C-alpha cells in the first residue's frame, strides 16, 4: 500500500524516505557528536498514510531535544545522566527548517531559506506590521543592499530554546500566527530602525548594528526586540515615578502606570511621601488609610493592564524603612493576615539608609515616623536627604526628629524590622533592597536631583521626582454652527520620570579585547533609542531628553568565567571581575564622550561629577588612560548622563544561548516543564572539561557573589540586578550576615532572595 504524506500547503504526495534522511543530515551536519543515523534510529519514525510533514518534523525535533540529556548505564551497570548539549543545535536547525518552509508558503516563494527582504519590508509595511518610517528613511536600493548583507548562516548560532523563544514571542507573525519574518530579518529591521538617526551613514551603521546582533555578541531589551520597526514602538523596558502626598499625584501615577504597561513597560513607584495609617487629613485626626490602599490600587492596575499581552503588568513599590507603615508593608505578599490589605502582584522594596544598618549591627533601637507629620512639625521632608561621607545630612535630620517631643514616633528594635524583612524574603523572595545612601553618594548627577527608588528589576539608579499639578483652566473657543465650545487645560510641572533604555554585552561570546569594538556600537544604539523612542508618558520624554540616560549591561557572566577557566568561588574570580568591568566602564564612557563630540552633550552636564572629575576620583581611576579620558570628558562633555546598568536578561540571554545577567547557573542540567511538554536543558556548551566550573547557584557560598558584586559596582554608575541564593538549612543569623555584607561591600541594591524551595515570578521587562 502506498503511503501519502500531507505537505504544508495541503497537497499530498507519495512518501519519499530520502527527504527525511536529507533533512536529518542537514540538521546534524558539522555538529560534533551528533550522528544523523543515530537520530533517525532513536526517532522511531513510523510513517502512516496521511501523516503530515509537520508531524514528522515535530518527532525529529523532540527526539533531538531528548538526546540532550539521556539516562544511560555506565560500565558497572549503574544508571547515570549523560549530556550532549550539541543536540540542542540539531533541534534548532530542525525548527529553523520549519520556519523556512512556513515563511515560503505565507510569503509566496518556492525555495528553502529566506525570501526577498525588500518585498518583505514592502509587504509588512502595507499590512501595517512595520512602520512606514522604514521605507521613508531608506530607499528601495538601500533596503535591497541591506537585505543582501544578511548572513543566513548565522541562524546556526541558535540553540533550540533560544530559537523557539525568538520565534514564539518576537518574530512578526500574521493574525493567524502565520510565519512572515525570519530571525536574521528581525535583526536587520532592528538595526535599520536604530540606525535612522545616523542620517547619511544609516546604511553603514545598520550593517554594524546587524553584525553585533546577529552574531549574538549583544542583546537588545525585550521591548526593543519586539517593537523596533513596528508601527508603535515603545523601546524602553522600565520607568520610575515618585508619588506625591495627594490624590491627584496618586491617581496620576496610576494612569501613567497603565499607559506604561499597555506599551510593554514596567514601573518602579516610590510611595515614601504618602502619609501613614491614621495620619490626619485636612485637620481630621486618624483619617488616613496609609500607603497600603494605594499600593492595592497599583496592584489592580498591574492585573488589569498587561504588557502587550506578552506578560502581566509589573511594578515594584518602594517605601522607606523609617515609614510608620513599614510593618504592614512587609506583609503585602505574605499569606497570613487580612487579604484585603495584601498586594500579591506588586513587588515591595525597602529603602534603607546607612544609619539603620549601623543600628542593626549595634542591636539598637529604630524610630518610625509619619512623613506628613515630619514635614509639618520639622519643616523638612526626611526622605529628601541622604548621607554623604563628609556631610551626614539624613542622620542629622533623623536624630532631630527623634529628639523632638512634638513629633509622634514608634520605637522598635532595628533587628525586629530586619527579622520581618528576612521572614518575608524567605517566604516570598521579597522585599527587594535599596541602599539609598550608597546609591545617592555614587550619583554623578546629584547636582540635578536625587534618587528615591529603583525600577522593578533594581538595576536603574537615576534622579527621579514627582510631577505637580499647577492649575486647571477652562477656555472657550468659537465653534461653527453651534454655541461656543469649552476645553479644560491642565498645567503640570514635570518631574523626572525615569526611563530604562537597555542592552547587554554577551560575555559568553566576546573576549575582553573585543569590548573596544562592540561597546561603542552598543552605546550608539542605546543613544538612538533615546532619540527615536515613542514614550507613553510625556514626563518620560522630558526626563529622557534631559539626561539621555542609558543602561549598558552584561549577560553571560558565568559563561565568561567558565570560558576563562575561572571558578566562581575564587580570588581569581574577583580579580577577573575587576579587570573586566573596568574595561567595560572605560570603553562605555569613552564611547559616550566621543558621541558628545559628534552629537552634543546631555543638557544638564554642567555641574555634574562627570564634568568636575569627581566621578573618576571617587573610583580611583588614576592611571594615564583614565586621566586622559577624564580631561576629554571635562572638555567635550558626555552624551549620556547615566551609562551602565546590569539587567537580569532572563529571556534575551536564552535567545543568545548564554547565562542570565550576572547570575550563576541555576542547574548544570535539568528538565523544564511548560504546558505539559518537557524540555531538557544544559548550561551553555556544557562538556566534561567545564562541568565542574559550572557550579550551581544554591551550592555557592554567597559571600563570594557579594564580594564580586561589590567589586563590579565600583565600575558601574548605576546598579546591578543582584540575586542572593539561599537554602532552607541556612540559619537566620547567616541570612542576616548576607544583608550586612552586601551593605558593607558597597552594593546598591538586592533583587530577589531566591530560596531553593520557592519559585519566583520572573520579570522580563528588563531582559536585554
């Protein structure tokens, strides 16, 4: 009986086994340790009449994935795990072949591989998937030139997980999920978009941008990866706002949060100015409900307005540790207590000054205040100051508050609050930690403002302030054929609303020497994001234009150490971190200075620590090349007021086939379950030679991680998404030591406390 196979276009043709053999040979070609005959045999393909080519391909892909991690018997007959990470690349080629065939059908060409790029741009622009600015900015000849520049062979760099993630989430598909765009075309469209501000040199830089993207030497942030080239392109990952102590500000920030989330961003919210529970309102005693009802408002917005349908809305909310509502705040995500006072979809963060950590070490008392009453009685806002090394303004003000008998305070033990923080952290992974004095002392733009809070992923540290409603007026205007019309004009004094514009160096794929070539391109791309971005909130554009802030980060840190044959728990690790991040900092600052020569410095450069040189002095940059760069920055300025920030890179590092952010690997190999399917995964390029260098996160002495983070922090003007990994057998005293060591080593923030017994919600907004 003849067996007919259903083709992708719906036609049937007789089974030709040689076609399957050819596909298997293509997938295994040149990949070490991956025998095509072995894949054929292990797939146990049983052809039947009416079977589809899609089904055949799916079986082959699943077989290749499963061969990544196999259970075998050793010479003694014992069952053991055997890994071959190269089978992930075989599975990726099989998936890529699927995408090639689907694209050919839906785009109307008849060969295996890529179609005409010029036709694709024209078609997707007409269909409304691409923005018309692409064809308006580039001539047909330029688009054809860029299409010819595409290197389709770079698709072979993807492993299965990376390609599947890119395909499912980020490639442009039709209404019925039809495949239109292929990976190298997505990279080229991103490059084209980000090169538009380069004017006559746009094609030159589009090629340069494409090269670093397509070779996976860098990754762009998730919103840029998804939205560049499209009609509506919000390219920033996160935003940060300050809430004032009034209803207009509370609901204004809520509306901003909704707009940001709608366009694919997350929000960091500082609520420390809001009066505490039972504070007075307009002279009525005990009238205030405190911060929790407003945090619940933001929680509901996070649930109601998701991020472009790709993930639920995300927000961190930061409160000072001296705020009278701190105890209830620390219960927001726990499962005990009144659920009407909970906010399970919000990520709490605690702002901690040096004074608290000092009293914690001394095991002394700590006072809690109502910020509204502090301002009314003392004439200043306690949250508006911080401690410099030479002038401890916050401490002076805090002590004055403690000594003033007119001011109500609640006195507790500092250790008691810390126990609440640790209990919540062990149970929920939060609160995140924001060491406010450390952050503000290192702020190169302290002349222009203050940093109250970080973003959701806690790697951004930029000036932020509340917007203020000044007036609302009613204007009348003549309307033809009817009575005069009216319009309401609202005047708002803009505060600083921070934007996070991120991309990351893939340390797993570059050497230290390559930094001087890749980093200037990344800085230019980020600066162009600032120029091009469609901001969902007007204040964000005002602040972005003012500071032109960017966040160059890194992914693949653990893979970099492994490639250098450096163990995580070693002094060599600390030395390598120092050398690596100083080089990244130097190249990034130099690139931003050179952009300032070309395009102009950021508007509030004068008076900054970039200009007066303190930025370099505080970090001990005293060798000849640093002194030369310091002089060049003073003379020419710098393009970007903030430059470096290390994001988590959760999803984009998967696409690039490397380790996430600055984290150690979670497991050397494991099986991930998603929607009923099981996918074996391994550490990047795991083999016998590097097996023991890939030490797993929960087995690492966290003090090594803290010290390395502190060393890196010296070279990073903003912060790092830094996680602590704990196990259930860690004592409370040992966990407390981790917090104090983090502060003493100069860490600015702590992101999750990742308890081995918990699963954490991942934020992908800052993936870069």
